[in-house]
C-alpha cells in the first residue's frame, strides 16, 4: 500500500505544485552524497517514519455485501498507518527552493484527504479515505534537526507531510444465507409420535400501553403454535414480536 500512497503524492505534486514545470519528484533520502549528484530542480519526498495510527483503530468487524446489498461475510476493519514524509526543494538558488516549497504547500493545504481521482492500486479499490496533514509541529519525541543529523545532511527548510493510510486485511468470514421464511417447529410427544402443528397470528389493536400494563402494544404480533396427537393434548408455544415505537 505504501507504493500506492507514493504514486498519489507524486501525482498531486506534479498536477498542482509543479504544473508541467521541469522539476523532478524524488523519494530518495536527502543525504550529502545524493545532494552532490543532483543536477536538476527537485522536490524530494522522503519517507522517514511508519507507525500505526492508533487514534483511528477500530475493532468491530465490517459487513461485506454483494451486488444486491446482501451481507455475505464480515472482515476485520483496516489498520491505519501514519506515513511521515520530509519534503524538501533542491535548486541552485534558495529563492527558487522557497518558491517550490510554497507551491507544494499551496497544493496540499486545500485537501484533508488525498483526492480520490489520484488514488491507484489497492487505494482506489477500497472506500476508505487517506487522511493527510502538512506542516504541523512534530511530536515531542522527534525533532527535524535529529532527522537531518541521522542522515548526515545539512539542515534545510522542509515540510512534514503525514498521511493516514488504510491497510486492508484480506481475511473474510463468510456469513450464512439470509433468512427468507418464518421459522418452523416440529414437536414429538413422549412416545416419539409427531404432533400436528397449527399456526395462528393475531395483531393486537388499541393504543400503546405502558410497559407495566398487561398485554401487548399496538404493532406487536403474537404467534401461537399448538400441536398434539389424537391421544395427547400436545403443547402451546407463544412467540411475541414487539413493534418499534414511532
């Protein structure tokens, strides 16, 4: 899924920040060695941190529906991961680098999610959005200076782009077929002889009653199932279905 996020970020920068200009979009670590080999204006989008977005974790299974809207199974919800990118601009003049960073910031600020028309691969096949923020203060446990020190490079103006991308879990628990008819009951007496059932449904008229009142409320349905044999009285089973309040 990470490579699909990379492709969408590249497409957004090329479409809204560079807009046809002769600027390369790279995903390399901006080390001294890499900077020395660079020959063209470049926007570098370096992925430096991957961790789960626990704030958006969900545990309830999600229903999976077929083309007719019927639930055919359930799967665990996607796990979201925060992908943190360090965006820098590389040209011959600082003024041009600042102009490029401004264009990148202007391209990302209108969006709280990656535009769906730019999503590819697995991201385009699922309905979950890819949330993103840019230029927010880093968390207390991390500083931009430490990142540059770890790469051995010189500190440059940069933007931190953070995306929360879903990782879809493939396992699917299939559901049983939908219930399409009323339940059926079969009774036997103590001698193993089958009883003959008869069914009667009766809606209850009248005003809705309080819970402490006797009898069912309007909209409730009581189904009485009786059974017996020629020699036996049989038994009575009563099922009451309660209607919803308006």
